[in-house]
C-alpha cells in the first residue's frame, strides 16, 4: 500500500499527468509484491470497463451542447432579459450577472465555460456602466462555479459513476443549493455596491435604453434560451427522459436554436465545436479510466475501511467529522482538478460519510460545492485563470477581489453541509 502512494505522489511532484500517475500507482502495488491480483492485464481491462458506462455518454453530449450555446451567444440573451427587470436596482446588473450564470449553468454544466461565456459579455458591459473591472470579473468568476452545481452538471455525473448513485437524483438535488449559493453571492454584490456606490445616471440611462426595446421583443429574443433548462430539467424531473437522453435532447435543441432560430452559428462552425469537444473530453476520459482502476485497487487494499475506522475511532462528533471532510475537499479543490478529485476521493471519503449517517446524494453535494470553490482558488482555480486571461488582470489582484465572494460561497457551503434538507428536499 505504501508503494502505491509513494509512486503516486512522486509522479505528481514530477509533473506526470494525473491519469498516468494513478495508473502507475496501481501498477506499483503489483510490482512491490503486495498483491498478485493487480496485474498489467487487470489494470488494462479495468480502465476499459471504466469507460463502458451508459451514464458517461452524457458527458461529451453536455460538453458539446454547452459549446454550441456559448458560440451561439445565448448568455447575452439571458442577461438582457434579466437586466430588463433589475437594471434600476442597487447592484441590479451585478445580480443579473449572477442569475445569468445560474441559468447558463443549466446549459453548459461547466464552471470555466460559464465564466468564459458570461464574462466575455458581462464584464465589459458592467465596466462601461462604471463598475470596477476587477469587481465584475471576480463576481463572474466565482458565480461561474454555479455551472457545476446547477444541473446538468458534468461533476455530478462523474460523482454518481464513482458512488453508484442516481444521476437524476443528483441533478434534482443541485437545484436548491444552486439557488442558495446564487442568493449568497447576490447579497454580497449588493453590499459591495451599497458601500462603494454606483453611477446612477449611467444605470438609469442604460435601463431606459433596455426598456425602450419593449418587453415582448426582449422576451421573444430570449425565449428559446430561457426554455432550454425547462426542457432539460423538466424532462428529467418528469420522468420523460434519462439524464443521458436529456443530454442528447440538449444537443439537438442547442443546434436547432443556435443555427436556425438565432442564426449565430453555421454548419461551418460544427467541426470546430466538435474539435473543441474532443480537446476537453480526451484528458477527462483518461483520468476517468485511470481513476476507476485506482478506486478498485483501493477497494482491494481495503483502504476505505481502514480510513473510516481510524477517523471514527479518534473523532466521535459528527460535526467534527463533517468539518474534517470539508477541509480535505477544500484543499483537494485547490490542488487538483474537479474530475480527478471526485474520482480519487469518493471511494475513500464516501464510506466515512455513510458511517455517520450522511446520505450519499447529500455527500455528493457537499463534495461538489467544496470543489467548486476550488475554481477560484490558486493554484489550480480554472475560473480564476480564465477570467485573468480574458481581462488581463494579475492573479493576485483577482484573488483579492474574489475573497468576499468566496466567503459568501463558504456560508452557503456550511448551510448545505449541516442542513441536509437543502439538498434532499426535492428527491
């Protein structure tokens, strides 16, 4: 067992891709003579079996439909509709940015994709109206984390594959926590705008321009974008389609809306979107395949039982154990990407959560909310780096401006952790 972790950590320190590092760690248990079961053939077959999963088909489909939506400029239409109602309120437009991330998350299922699609349009817009660029970029980067909490969510699918849970239940469980986090971020944005002030003249003039277009034209323009989450989530919640079938529906719907209704993409754009989908998907599949065999090795070594017995023998308080699990997940989110963290830690931490009476769906929500905070924390914060690159903001400056929003996210995390009904009330 020691050989497994030594090889894994050395490989990661040397910069070996995490998927390969996991496989090397698994093979090390055989080379060290700890067990004769884990041969090279066992590892190979385990990796292939790990990719032969029907729910896993939803991942490339949701990635593709999210890229189509991003290319189709759907975020702009969502924002304009929300701004029609909130443009005159204190922090109305920043809050509209959060709500846009909330809705766009139901289209993309990805934190970085939500940050890029919403941020590219919203941040320059807010800057023109007198808002600080660092504040706007930090808000959108943090709210981009809603992309993996509001269903459909790629990390939810990965967790359910690892934990053997219902993807439909996990999707539905994400709705209330997603709205809770959006509310916490919106309140924080309101407090900042209330303290620092806004350029009311510009905001009033901008709101007049939006109103001058009329409600029905704006609704007509944004209607098909607003209908997308209704179709996807309504189909799943109503038992009409499975999550994988919903992913197929989202692909067909996004292509039809973007190509024939909004006419923002053409047939010539499809190969490029497919290429981008492949670039995003290939590394993820390698990690998934490697993590499956890594998890099997951990099960054969009985590591989850050892860790569970160790923690429960020295800590008897459910509250303390939950705090320890949160701390582990927060650190993991800061150091490794979300997919890897879920696949590596679920086999180890889920048995601990079950031992203290935590529902697997509730624990999945705790895990993903923790890891979504990692999107805006160095050194691996993908949303952070997307926003820094897009708007030419130094990483230290961006990190400083995200702190109030990370604090708001943490408050929501505490509520989700210690009030299970927030995650379980709809399933």
